[in-house]
């Protein structure tokens, strides 16, 4: 639509050249969406007084023919045994229709999600992906030309996705997504033959991790690998191999390991298993930082002897992101930059004393113009 210009240039073998241009307009031939419906949405009127109207318009002033269609709405405020449930799981979307641990919304919670009234049901979870799941009872309705609609919002940069359960493939099918801290609407078309069973439609709305083309860079976080080092070294190997295999595709730029590398600080086999697994990253030139946890240093004793043998300064100094360390990599910091974003990542080991605090304070003052990430264990000593 709008004004366009077509320009054509041609030449012959004798070197003659000519060009010409013509301007033209493409009109908006699509009518505008109807506005000012009457009666208003959710208004109850008697049949005797029922009069339907909408305001329609067209940019080219064409004559418009307006028709009204009878439709049916299924929502939590309407008739039918509709269900509303909430939960949080460690992946998105869930692998099954009904994940274990779901809870039915209370009447108060259900009221918050049933009406667009600027009242919201908030599901917070710092470790898992929260979701709301809805079961709508549609009976024998053929659901011709039907759609599912959801309105809400989430945290910044979180991609909210609406799924419909596909009974043919037995998986949640992604039908629409959006993100923002202000309300937006998701819509998904109904494929009745695939999504209706026993007169019901299953819908799930969940935060989703963005795809690589939706973000600029990503960090990986690894922690508490002690049981893998002790009893399941092949899993540790698979973790680091998976990291290498997906590094470019997922736009990973840096990996953080926050300790408890092994389960028993004085087990040579565990340290060797962990060292071999992490060497996969070394061989692939994957930048990472690592710090000791309580299992790595004999708990409150703070015995770093074995940690130093395998992850002392000699190993981490080879990293291109290495900035500096204190006491043979008991504590250290890395400097990383991606897409114009600069970070200083400070690693503070187990049993931190005043010397460590003073050292870290100097680092943070030196790089006060950078974003700061603290990779830390737990115990402090004054």
C-alpha cells in the first residue's frame, strides 16, 4: 500500500542505455476492522430488545456489506465444567498433558484469570517455568472457524507462548507467542480433528526461553556436578560435550561453574573424572570460569590442596577471559564482552575471609563501568 516507484534501465550491445521510471499507488482495498459493537461485549439483553450494530469503514469509500454470524464463547465465566490449573516444571513445554504436581486454582485465583479487569494471577518461580493450564468443555460443538484467545503479560524479555494439546502427536503444539510487560493477546486457530477429545480442548500458557534468533548472546551455568564426578561420569562427559556441540547454534558465549565439582574432596578418581569432562571445554576453546564449593575443600576446613592440583591458576590462566586471581585461583575474576555488553565475573571460593572481600572490592572498583556477576559458594568468615 502507498506510493511506489518502478524504475527500469536497459542497454544494448552498442553501449546505448536508457531508463525510465513510473510512479504508482497501491490502495488499501481491505476494510478496517469493525468498531463500536453494540451491544457491548458481555452485555446481557432480552431477545425482544436485541439489535446488532457495528461501525465499519473503508479507505477507498467502497460500499460495504455487513453480516453477523452466530458464535459461541467458552470461558471460565461461562457454563460448562471448565478447569483451570497452575504449576511450574523444569522444561517448556511439558512433555505430557497433565504434569505431576498440578494444583487446581482456587475460586479466588480462577476469578483473577477469568475476566479482563486489570487483575492478574501471578505465578513466580525462580527455578522452574510456571504455567497455567485450562480444560474447556465444548461437547459436540464442531468448532468451525474457531480460535483460542488469551490476554496477559510477563517479565521483560520472557517469551510467553500459548500451546494447544494435539491428541494425534501427543504433544503441546505452539500456536502463538509474544512478550512484554504490558498486556498483549495471543490467538491460536483450532484444528478440531486434532485437539478435541471427549468434548474437551486443552490449552496451556507458559513462559518460554527465546530461540537463538530472538537474543544476542547467552551464558551457560553449571553447578553441583559432584554426583556425576562420583558415580555417573558419563553424564558429566555428556554435559560438556553437549555444551560444545550447541555452542554456536545457541549463541553461548561463556560458561560459569559455581562449585561442588566433586562429592569427596580427597577422591582422586572423582577429580580425574571432573578434570576429564572439563577438558572437553578446554580442547574446544570454550571460555569458562570455575570456583570451589564445600565438597571440593573439606567443608569448613577449607583444604584447597586437591582443587589446586586440578583447577589451580595454571589451568584457568589459559582462558582468554581470565582477568586475575587470588591465592592460586581460590578466587578469581574474568572479563567478558559480547555485543557491546561488558561484564566482570567475580568468583569467590568456599570460606571467604576479609582478604578475599578486600580483593573483590578492589576488582569491582577497578571495573565499575562493567556489569557485575558474582559466582559464589556460601560460607563467609568475618
